[in-house]
């Protein structure tokens, strides 16, 4: 029996406020252990990658990682699409972190290690996982830091504008290279969720299950506004040099750090920040208040996020990726502005998960996608998770997200006809 | 009946009670009902075994045509939809507001929309589904009229089941016992019940005529058996614990 009144149950208790994270060590039976990234050249001058905007990219090198074993019939493949600042290193411990200079990986496993591993919600004993670093990023896939063959120097802002559509085209090319025709599932959160949606629209016959977390068919105006401020911070940093700062010994670190600090506010929620930091002072600052230094705990947190981010991320990459996030509009790409028309292409079983306090991709902004799918007679699983963790909830609410992922991935459709309904024209 | 202490004043006789309900000694139901009422009065007990949950499912299943589309509003753990997907090859969609029940649907492979029923209905196209089901949920709705109206808009056929608030045990509990009824069909106290909009079969029929709804078929759960609902020669508004109506708009 269903109650129609709103579920007012609060998910969070104060003890959850501080998440003291214990990482799964490489020798753990639930860790994928030590990992090595792979690189492949998917396009070259003879056979270039043409972007959605018609620009040429050659060569295109893609860094990717895989976990688990590919079934003989190749039916167990799950593609994970990473978010803005993510990379192909989803799970386990990077065995090559020292050689590649990615030293921050020495102290922490991949970004979704809580979810991906043996017996974890995305079980590497059952599925074969693939994750590729997106074009324009700075973790091994061709991006603005790469050498432009036309000049022999890093691209900088001469790098072509790339789109979510370009990323899923690259992902499809990678699957072709790996000999994988159909995905059992594609999974992504935030910008990764946009890729999951775009892949399912661009290649409807290549994906059986689509999981979209904390994302939507387009970024609402508020998100466009945040990204505009991020751009302003980076582009007005005196060390930006029009994006051609590579090799100058300078680098728009302050601008990128400010952009990241702002982004981190958008990843939390007001309530979540109050619970986590409140108006607490930094422990070591008690004796010298009344300055413009870092005094509140929340300032310290943001400052740390900003300064650690600039050590691992490239400012030009940040500009390219947030621009792709801005531009993404599934309705415009596939339905001449009509999301219902766009979704008529969709064939996968779909689970869309939103989080109650997410103000970057609020649940209400995702509803039009749910509605558009249902109006095409496509059965939809839509879940709104109660959480105070804001946008970050898709990474932080491990138990809830893990249960949903496990249930949706493992569930067998009661009948095949419910998987792919015949559409009425 | 509740466990509250029984009333100290003597209870009226069973015959009188039945006559007050409009059933006299010439009626075919009289003898059987009198025995039940007598026992109920003597024992102050709820004699009726609760209808098993999902008693409606086989009757809904029978009615759902193969390969049709079904939306179940307040689908709980997805039990009915899983059945219809399996045996009727129906394209199914659940709507459920309880997070735990939503998870159980996902585990069963039943697509489920996590929202309030009325909000979910507002997003749907006219006649988007062949069947809309509201199983034992009507009485929990904040806006039952809106939901029923929306169901008639989004589905060609509407299936509704609900507990009959005019069952004789309920009438007796209130009129003689003087308390809000607590029965096997409605096992909650007044202060914690999710059932906030109760109606009788006759009330529901009144809505049907007001809403210009055609009754395609109907069943009632009477004393442990499911029988076709009949307006003539029976007292289903007194004897039926639960009712299942299959409806269509008249236009």
C-alpha cells in the first residue's frame, strides 16, 4: 500500500557528517588491486577524428582502463563515463603513479573505488568495465596540453571545441577497437551522466541499460552561471597568457583554484555545509582571529580543495570540459529542441537517479527527461534519493547508490518485451 | 475490532441490527449474516479473515490484454507488474513514493517512477496507457478525486480496488461500539492510519455516475471468496470487505 504523502524521513544523522574514509588497500579481496592504464591511438592524420563542430583532431590518443574479465560472448561490458575532473582511473591503485608523475594517486585509489571491485556494487567478478579519459582532459587522452602537429607546440586554446557528442563518439570508437559491439550498461554521474544519456541516444542499439546519476538532459541556467564565473577566474588570471602558458613556467593556478573552490560549493548543499563545517574555526587559528587569512573550517576546506586541484589539473582542460558541459542539450542534438522527439531514439532500460539537495542538477530539472522517455512509452526507473550531500551525493552516498546500482544491474527483466517496447508511431 | 474494553451497556440483538441495515428475515442473506453478527457481538471480535493482499491480482491479470501497457499507481514492491510483464507480456511502469519499495521494484526488474502519484500522472499524455491500476491505494490518497480523474485521462481502462467502508463490521464498530473501526481490512487506529479517504461501494458508485464512468466489470471479496459484484439481489455494500472495479470513460 502506497502512501501519497511526502516522504519526510531524513537520511542524514550528525554522525555521518564527517566521513572518515578508509580506503580499500590493493591487497584487499574487494579491491581490483594494482592497475595499469592503456593508451590507444584512435585517429591519425590519414584517418582523423572530426569533431561535432567539423574540426579535425589528429592524432587522437585515448587513455583508458579496464577491470574484470570480458565474457567470451562479450555480453558483460559496462562503460563508466567519468565526470568533469575525473579520469580513466576508476578503481584500484595506479601502479605507474610515480612514473607518470600522478603522485596524488599514491595515497588514494581510483575515484569510484567504493563502487567498483570484486563483490562491490559494480562487481568486477561479473562484469568487464571500461573507462576512457575524455577528449580535452589532461590524463593521457589528447587535450590542450598535447602537441599540435601543425605547430609542434601544445595546442592551448587552438585545441578544437569538443562536445559530449564527441566524447561518446570516441567511446564508441574505443569499443570498436576493443571488439565490443554492445554494452550491457553505461553508467555515469554528473557530466558522466550526460555521456550515458548521449551514448544511449547516439548509439541506441549498442546499449542495454543506461544509468544516469545526478545529471540531466541539459545544465540549468544556474550551472551555466557558475561555469561563467569559473571561466572568468581562469581567463583573468595574469598567468593565463591566452591559454598558452605551457612551457612559460607560469600557470593560471589562482584562477583555476578559485574556479575549483566555487565548484566545490556547488557540489555541496547549504545544509550539508552547515553539518560538515558550520561556523567552526580552524583549530590552529583560535588565538589570532580578525584577519583576512583562512579562519573558518569551511575556508580551509575550500582552500585545500583549490590548492590540491591545481597540482593535478590543467586550466585549459577545465575550460574545454566545462564548455562541453554548458553546450550539452540532448533535445537540441536529437530532437530539434524537443526532448520527447529526441527520446524517441532511446531503446535502453534506463535508471535515472537524482539527489534531493543537488542544486547543480536539481531533481526537478531532470524530470523533463523522465517525462520525455515515458511519453515515448519507454519504461523508466527514476529515483530521488534523500540526501543532504548535494551534487556530491552520487559519489558520497555509497550505500544508497551502491544498492541502486546493484539492483538495476543485476535485475532480470520479467519479460523481454518490457525491455524494448514496440513504439507506436 | 479493537482491544479496547467492551461497552458495559447491553448490545442490541442481531436481528434488530440487520433490520436497521435493511436486511429482513425474508432475505436470503439473513440467516447467515445473523449468525455472524451474533457471534461478533458475543465475542466482540472481528470474524472476517483479512482478504489476502493482492487478492485482486488474478482478476486484474485476467482483464489485462496481452502486449498492452500498464501503469500501476502505488505499485509497492512491483509484484503485480512483474506478474503482468511475465504472463501478459505487458509493457509496465510503476509509480511509488516509498524509497524502500522503489528499491524492491528495481530488484525485480520493474521500472518504477519514484514520486507522488498525482505528480507523476500530471506529466503523462492522454491515453498513454491501456490500463491504469490503483490497487488498494485510493483510500491513502490526499487528492483521490484528482487521481481518479487523471487516471481516466491517461488510460483507456481504469482498475481501482479499495476496502469497503460500509462493511457490516465497520458499521457495527462505529454505530454500536462508538469507535473508529479497527478491522482486519483496516487494521490501524485513527491516529496512525494511512487510510485517510475511505469510501463505501455505494459512495464509489455515486462518483462513477457523477464522473460518467462505465463499469466494465467488478468483483467483491465476501467472506473469503471473490464473487462478481452485483447490484441486484445482494447486499455487497454490507457484506463485501473489498471491491475491485474495472472502468472506462463513457464518451
